[in-house]
C-alpha cells in the first residue's frame, strides 16, 4: 500500500503523571500564602518539565524507521525501577534515562559525581543520571537472565533541552542531546546482529508490561488546609448551585463542567469513593435530593443501596 507507514508498537503509553494531576488540584485549593505553596508549585513545575521532555523523546522515537519492529514501554515501573523509556528490538534492548534541564552539566563518573550549573551561575550537586541508567541496565540484564532471554541491554542518558550545555563528561554511558538519538539507535543496530523474532519481542514486551506497577505518589499536605467546593474555572472562587446550574457570584460564570472537575479534584486529593453525605459536605449542597440528582447525572458506578450507597468517581481520561 503506497504511503503506508509502520511505527514501533507502544506497549505502554505515557500518561500525565499522577503527581502533576494531584498538584494541579491541590494548588487550586491551597491558600497562596500557605508555607507549602511555593514548594508545591516548584514540584509541579519540575514534574511538568520532566513530562514534556519525555514526550519530546516519544515523538522522535515514533519517526525512527529502524524501530518498526520494536516495542516501546514508556514510564514503566518494574519493581521500584522507574524507567523513562524502554525499547525492545529484535537485536537489543535500550534503556533511556531522560533529563529535561537547563544550564550546564559536568559529570565525573570516577567520582560518581554530577554537578549542574544553573543559568544564574549557581552550582548544585545533581543526582548522577549515568548511575541511574546503569542501575536499570543491571536490573533488566538480571531479569533477562532469569527469563533466559539472550538480548544485550544498552542504556543511555538523553537530554531533551537543546539549550543545555554538556560540559566535561567522563562516562562510559552514552550521554547526548535528543538530536543524536536516531543516530545512536542506528549505531546500536550496526553493533548487534538480530537475535530474536518479532514474536519473541512481543512476548518480552508483554511480560514486562504485566510487571508494571505504577508508582503511587503520596501527597503529604494536610487535607484540612484545602478548600472544598466546586471551583470556578475562570476565577477559582467557590461556585453555588442555583436554579439548576453552577454559578459563580464573583465573575457570573455559569458551568456544569465545574462539578465534573471538582469530582476529579476530590478523587485525586481525598478519595475515589464518595457518599451522598460526603458529596453534600464537599459541594455545600444542603438538599439530600439535589445531591442525589446531581450524583446520578454524573453517571458514576455505585456500590451498596440507599443510605450505604457509595459512588465511584471514575478517572477522566487524559
Ligand atoms: Zn468566577
């Protein structure tokens, strides 16, 4: 078929990290003068930046023709080994540790030391990404040994921000800018002959996926500091349910979607289950019947009957 393109199989797709979703919901509900606010804001910024960097790598990998028969697992968590990107080809496996930072990086592997120079010139110790990559490489090698899989395992550190300066680097782990990724993959294909069939690659990728246990990021902020209620999407003030719709008295905005978002916040911060009573407490609605009507309209699955009924707040797809 003319123009038909094949791509690597994405066995495990990257999703917005739970940490990003939780922190977004928390920051809307925490007072900006709270002592934790700036720190949480910074954590959110870093998590978003990291995710954006990883997305950049995914996009690039999608266009590498050599990977047509490969399987890719994004953000795979195997027995507490969080791997940014794991590529299984018929000739080798490749672990990518992705960093999306600015400034300058110097690495001395004989000391296992990594120093980052920020854009303002300040120096800071940075957890050595080559140590991380090697650790995951050993882990996958052991796993393959146990499974009797004869596949070489390579690892590399990829920097997603092209403005980052790679300074003095002494390391045997390949370390490069994202622009060099296609070439490096090409080199690995030249280095290693084909060892496995496509079916074997699929089986290994599926087996790895079955071991994937997503990391549960825990929020340490005290819940009582957070505002409850349905929040206005425009001005972030608490909305009220009047005459059949959610209304903001502050900016006059009217919205039904605001309740859907508020339920997502509740799921991310408090609980994925909610009773009629908890719903009223959270939204400020007094009538048990109105609460019942609104919960029904949300179309959540439920457990139990009458007074014991619990609604399960579904995760909204990204
Ligand atoms: Zn408003």
